[in-house]
C-alpha cells in the first residue's frame, strides 16, 4: 500500500495534492482541523498547535503505515498573520511557530521511524523561505526555519532511503492568500502581475510538482521554485 499524509489538505494546495495522490492509487490522510471534502480522503482531526492532538493522530496512523511500501509525508499546513518586526508580540510569534515549525518536528519525530525506504519528506514552503516582504514577519521567520529543517533533514536521513525537498510556491490562488490580501480585486491584480505570466498559480500546478518530487529522489535536499518567474523587486 502507498500512503500520503498531508497536513492541511482541507483546501487549496493541500486539497489539490490529496487529489493528485488519490489519482495515483495512494491512500490519503488529511491532518487538519477542517475536513477535506474529497470523499476518498481519510480525515484525522488535528490541531497542529497541540502536541497531544498530534500524538493521537500519529498513533491512529500507525496501523496504516505497517507494511506499506512508500509514504509521502507532505508538510503543507501553515498559519499566516499580518505583523511586522516592530509589531509582533512574542506570544503571536510562538503561535505561528507552533503550527509552522514545531508541529512539523513533532510529526517527523513520530512518523519517520514508521516510514520505509522509498518514502519522501516534503515541505511546502514559499518564496518567502528565501526572501522577505513587509507585513509578514512571523510567516517569513517560520518559512526560513522550514528551509533549515528541510536541509538538516536531508543530512540526517542520509542512507535511510527517504528523500526530502522544499517546494516553494509563488502567489497561489488559495484561501490563505486571498484572506491575507484582504479580498481586494485591485490588490489581487497587482500581486498576480508580479510574475511573467501575470496570473496567480493554480493549486493543482503546485500539487503536481509535489507529486513529482515524491517520485524523484534525485532532488534530495533541493529547493524547487514554483513561481512562474517572479519579477525582481
């Protein structure tokens, strides 16, 4: 049996990724507070900021991973807030890091020992894993941390047969981005115009890259940019 475990597969890139793996015959699990509307997906209710909830979900996954031939563990869920370096309470930063960084570590610690060779550990990052923009302080910090986690994971998993990579989407048409932009059509148009195709990326485009990355260990430790060629500011 082939298994895909995806955090935040309820909407956007996560949901599209769930469908991409289902189409290939994977058994797909969604770890999120909201259910994925795709009927074939198994939903495990999980508050990723809660260590006990993560432990409960990983215990529930153990029987499915026993004897499986490959696992795609896709860290997709993220929390994004509007904040700044000079206006971000430490409690708020800790809340973002709990979901975007600590939860990933908790899942890795519990799931990696159950994952066979031919598995993948995939991080859905952002162009903001390697650069910064105003008003996204905690998100930028967390995505930079995820990049470090991916690179460290690559080194520490040498010889295990498990490969890793970070997929860094550009501006993708998701609920999170639309909410962050304030659902202002003028702002959305300006942001979409910041790449060479003058449009938002579709979640399905990122999902296909994630699916491809799982099957190609040659990219172990790589950052895969998926942004339609962003204009340099």
